[in-house]
C-alpha cells in the first residue's frame, strides 16, 4: 500500500489547488511536496495533477482519488471528534456490575450525582451477585464491579478498593421473642428454622466460612435470592434471618423485627470497588472511580 503520508500531502495539494500553498500549510518545502506527488503518481501509475499558472487542477483520475481520500480524512476528523467527546464525557457508555446490596446502600446516590453531571454518558447496570459480577469483569463485559467480600476468585490481576464497612446480623420476629433479651448460641440457631441467602452469594459464603471455623454447619429452612425477601419472611415469623444490617433497619424501627444477639458477632466485611489491573479505564469509568473513592 502507498505511504499514508503521500495521500495526506496529495489531499492538501488538491484541497488548496496549489503546491506552494500546500507546502506552507504543511510546513514543508515546495520541492518535497512536488517529489511526494511524483512518487504517488508513479505508485498509482497515472498523472493526478495538471500544473498551470494559477496552481494545479486534478486529472479525472485525480478527481476520483481525491473524492475517496477526502472521505477518509473526513472519517479521521470525525473519529478525533468522537474521542474528544469521550474525553469530555459528552458521550460514551459506562458498564457497571453491582450486587443488590452495593446498589442500595452505596452506588445509587453516586449514580444520581454522576448522571446529573454527565447526562450524555449512557449508564448500563447489570445487577448480579458478587461472584457473577467478578466473572463479568474478568471477561470484559463490564468496566467496574461493586462487590462485597469475600472475593472467591483468584486475586491475580484484580484490584479491590474498600468503600463501605458492612455488618451481617441475625433478625427475628415476635415468634422468637425469647431471644430479644438473651444471647443466642450457635446451637440455638441450628435448632431454629433459618432464612439465609443462596450459597452462590458472597454474603452466604462469608457466614458459612465464619461458622465453619467455629465448628458450626447451618442447614437453613429457606434459601432465598434476595435480602429483602429474607426480611419479609422473618417479619412473618417463618424463621430467623441473616442479612446485612441496613436491610433490617426499617423493620427494627417499626418493631416488626429485632436483632438476635449471638455469642460472637459475625465479622464485619467490606463493600468494594473491583477493577482489573493493567486494563485502562474509559474516561467515564475513571470519573466515577474518582467520585466514589474521593
């Protein structure tokens, strides 16, 4: 293929109708421009310019070449403009993966602020549990992940930034009022109907790992897909639930549920921002990272 620089010089000569003006515009010598045009004509195999007293005009072949080259340079200019729009956040798409917990207790207010500041950036949210969110991040399907510990995937290449401390608590309704003033042992819990998240979630993995280290294995009566459902089941006295504290705050306030104190609290953990090391972020992703970590 002919040297791209040859086409660039031909474009300016044809556009300006003059080798002299093209040389001035390109800040190169007139002989260099003339030599480039000769090389291009030799490579293509026909004359492209007719020189006259007023400058140059295009041969029929030159007209055809100029029409196509002009479209090419138009695409380049359009591409540059699109990149400038991305850099200024006047366009673009931000792909986020987040768990229910991350959206509810951390991310939603930040998305509202970001959307007000950059309304032309399209925000695409995928709502999945932490393990699925991390898989999507690893596969390049999302730009950012908002996940909760523990992270049960290999840590190589994964960067985690703690954002919010979260605490898991056991909750119950008046059917289990005996635990309102007393501390429940792990044996007490194993003998009651339990309402827990599904095993595929990071919340359940965290609880199971902690209790297993204490020699306790729970066999829940109900395994549900969302913490909101656990609260509703517990309010109807179907069992003792375990959720992140924020999910039960309203039920605590209204008296529908109370916190079941245990002989040892479940260790607190972090809600985190997850990115991949070595993978550059888009301008919109960088801006949101700055916002949530600032």
